[in-house]
């Protein structure tokens, strides 16, 4: 039996917004997560004093479509510090169009450590 999915979630670009603190930073900042699940594309727009002029890369994007939510995992490099990789594990709920996730600092020479949870809501 083929699983039905919402057309707007799987083929459209969807924006989620909220605030979060990235491991290695002291302050929270506003974030917009822009996803398109069908082609596994992810963009992050960060605002706040700690995120000004940051250049980072997003890679290793994986998507799993499950019954009640979609799992989206990706890795950012050079955020917040050059040579620091962060693993982002998110669940995008279909019932309320929200995102719950955790950012995990991977081992690095700068000693940036920790896990930070966050939640975002869909921009209507």
C-alpha cells in the first residue's frame, strides 16, 4: 500500500522560523530553516550579532519520510567557527507543521561541545 503524503510538504519549499543557540555561541539568534524535501535541499538564514558575516556550508542532507513526520538530517561546516562541524537532526511534524530538533557539535580542535535542542514553526 502506497503511503500518501501532503503535496505541499513534499514538493514545495517550506520555511520554518524561531530562535536557537548554536553550540559555540553565547546568544540566541533568529533562524529561518528553508527546506524542500523532494530534492533534499536545505538553507539556513541566521540573524543576530553572533551570526553576522558567518560563511558556512551545508552538506550530507538525508531525508526519511515516515508516517507522521519527516526526518531531516544535515551537517553544517564552519558554523559558528571555521573547522567546526555541527550535526542537525530534525523531525518535521505533519500534524502541526512544526520542526523539533537538536544540534550536536562533532569532535573538533576548538573544543566546541554540546547539544542544543530547538523548535521552529512554519511560516504561513
